[in-house]
């Protein structure tokens, strides 16, 4: 048995067994990055413009690709297959197939939730969220059965930017959806639409009666907070606090602690400025708006967010991890109650699109773009 194969088995990454798996990446993983990192990063597979990943109870995972593909991968065997039944997506710019999340009762109902950009009239676009039952086949593929759209961005607008459409189920079983402002600025403050808002729904898409603007009727009734730009990460900490990260304009990326009914000020305030150079007043000038817990200038371009809960890296338990796009980094943020600060940054050398944690406490990163690697991070020996 070769040294490469022995290494792969020791890391829990068995040799690739199928032709499709061989096409996705090397048969033996290679370590990635500096030798002094506190973790070893090993390549598990490759994808074409991946956007999100979610682990199934059997430790296999689902990966979305922007052009409109859903891939099922078993990292232990290397076997992968395509899930059919994915909707047609409006692919282009930042648009396409987006996030994937499991219903809290997935083990019993098999429901998965997914977001995507869909075409409207003319050249308009908007995000949508649907749910369907996942049926897996013996060969590693599968299909989505009985799909149902449960939410849409409103209004649909022209352009291919700032969909957001991150998905997260909270401790109370409610579904959280990030609805970014589609690069249109003012809708983030307009309660006549749901752009630039954080949305909270029941699992069937109906509106919870305890939402802060429930009495105002649709679409305001679905809104939990407003004044957001481009939310691309959502995570609850161990005490049930909800955090999000969002891209600022030219400067001013944000990590925010979310408060019920809170207004985070965009585009009236920001710690960055417009790309054309026009200034935006800082948060400090308008105390009625909620300021970020952490702000970055130069930006990190946050793509995703988790709060680490595992035991594999005990020194990081309770910390937040952010994937960085332009910064090509994994950013560790120390959370201390309602306060936060950047504690560490790892230069990954590639744009990081998504970060996740598996049942064992290993960290998994998805790179961005064509030929993007899926990396498994475990403690360095």
C-alpha cells in the first residue's frame, strides 16, 4: 500500500472509487498551506463554482454549484453523484444556485431547503427559496421530490448582484433568510419590499405571529431587521444570539449582532463609502442605527459564517469563523457575550466561498470559482 493511500486512510479520506470522483480531484490528498498552521488542510474534492455545503446525518454532504447543479458527495469513499430536480436558475454575476439547508426534522421528513436566483419579467431577477424532499439513490445520486417555493424577494429588479439568500434554521425551528439590497441602496430602508432585510419565517413559509412587524402586513411582516447591504453569513452562538456578516461598500465590511426589529442603517450610514467616492456618514454620526460589532477597512469580503461548537479544536470553541473572498482568508473572530473582535487570520491563498463544521468538529472550506477545492481542516500533528 502506498504512503499516499495510507495518509488518506489515516485522515478519514478513503481513495476515490468512481470515474466521476477521479475527475473531481486527485486520488491522494495534498496538504495545503504553511507548516506552522494549527491545522492541516487536506483536499477532499473539487467543484465548479460551488456556493454552499450542508452535511447529511450519514456524514455525506450536499454541495451547490452556481450554474444550477446539486452534488452529493461521500468524503469517506469519494463517491459522488448529481441530485436532479434542481430548478432553472438565473445564472450570471452573483446569481445562480445558492444556499442549501436541512430541515431540523430532516431525519424524519427528508426536507431540504435551497435558494436560487430566478428570472422575472424582462431583465428582472430575484432570489427565491424552495423546499423539497431529498431521495438518494444507491449510486450516490438522487432527486428532489415535490418542490415548493415558499419565499421570493420582492420586488424583482434588474442586475445580477447582492442576492444574499443565505439560509439558517434557528434553535426555535424558524427559517432565517438573508435578503440583500440587490445593489439598489434605498430598498434597504423601504418596508414596502423585503430587499436589504433579514427575514424570519415558519418552516412552511408562513409568517410567525411574533415577528416585530407582523401587524404591518406583507411584506413587512416577514422582516426581523432592516438596513442591511449584502448579508452572506448567518450563525447562532451557544447562547442563542444571532450574528450575521455582510459586505460593506468601499470599506466597512460588518459583523453584526442581530436585534429584534433593529435598523442597521444602510445606505444612510456605513463605515465605508460608495465605490464612486461619494462619502457615506459613519455609524457614529447616527446613534439611532445599530453599529457593527466588528468593521473591516480594508475589507475581507465575508462570504459565510459559523460559530464553532466542536471539541476537535477546543481552543476555538465559541469563536466565529468567516470565509473571506477578496482577502482569500479564513478569519477567526472571538465572541465575548455581545462583543467581538478579530483574533486571527489565516491566508488560504484562494477565495473562500463557504465554511462549515462536521459532526466530529473538523472545519471544511469551499474555495470559490472554477476547479474550487473542498478542504478538510483537522488539528496539526
